[in-house]
C-alpha cells in the first residue's frame, strides 16, 4: 500500500522523524485500532489516532452525550446532547481525516461480543472508566496475542502501561482482583484525560511502527498537582490466572 500526494503532504512532519519515516506512515495506514470508551480519554485518543493516519478506527461505547461530559469529551458539542457518542465521533473524525475509516459500535463489550468487536485489530486502547471491562479486554488480548494500552484517570492523577502479551506482565499481574467498589462519578479536570490520551496514542504508534520503547513491564504514574511523573517496574506473576501459562 502506498501513500497519495495528499497523504504525503498531510503527514509530512511526522514522516520526517528519522526512525519513523515513510515506512512508519504506511504501517499506520495499514493498521486497525480499537478505542474502547469514547469519554475524556477516548475522544482525545481517537482524534490523535486519526490525525496520525491510522487506517481504521473501531469506536466502542454504548453511551450518549450528556451535559456533564462536555468539560473533557471534546468531540461532543451542546448540539450533540442525547446522541450516541460513537456516531457523533464517527462523523467528526471522518470529516477531520477522510483517509481514515471509522466504524462506530454502540455496544458494551461482553464475553459474547468481544471476539467480533476487537478480535481483528492490531491494538486495543483502553479509555474506560470501569475495571470489570478492563479485565475482560486484558484477558481476551492476552489469549489472542493482541497488544493493549491501558490508562486510567481521576481528579489530577493518571496511570498508563502497555500490555504486550508474552513479552511482559498483564493487567492482572498488577491488580489481581477487580475492585469491589468502583466510583460511580469520577471527579476530573479535562486536561488530565487529554494528557493521558496523548500518551496512549504515542504508545499505540510505537507498537504499530516499532519506533521507540513502549511501556511494557513499566507503569507511569502522573500527579498533575505536583507535575510529577514516576515510573515503576512491573513483573509477571507466576500465579497470574491470565498470563502465567503464556510464553514468547
């Protein structure tokens, strides 16, 4: 697959990155990425993935825009209130970059539909606000050898790691059990998910193109009250119920 003159000019500045180049751009064009959750993280992540030229985006979210979403979910405008987030996002993203195919799936991921929704993608981007679905994605991605970028945010804090099955720990290695109590309403400033979503896109691009070193076996914690960024090392657990039996 080659790039058109339009694409060469549109992506010129990133093609000029020495270890990215034309080959990296073609790899993005040939890629499929699922963004699960079109909220504060997902809106920003999908915009920057489209801007980078990922060939196909699959957007997954069953919810509709509400007024209290608009401080952070920047694909939603006041005129979009009550509309399905994925349908609104599809229209705007395809106008923003006509070379990107966008599939809108207004569903909630479950064991019954996960293979049909994300089974054919190269990378899954976790833009969720609940752990149960995160673990569902983690377990499926490990079993199918699909890379998975995880991020979570609250208030002025965030975390991010990249799961590369058979080459590093999975999410269950880090957090063995699903939290029994989840916050129903997560307090958040819009710039916080914007920060983490940008990092998720960078991780996704690194996975798809081979540029740089992904956060495999590491988790980055961000405290934007103090503007501190701290990375810890993660290890695979021998007793992990998801990945302990997998090998490279």
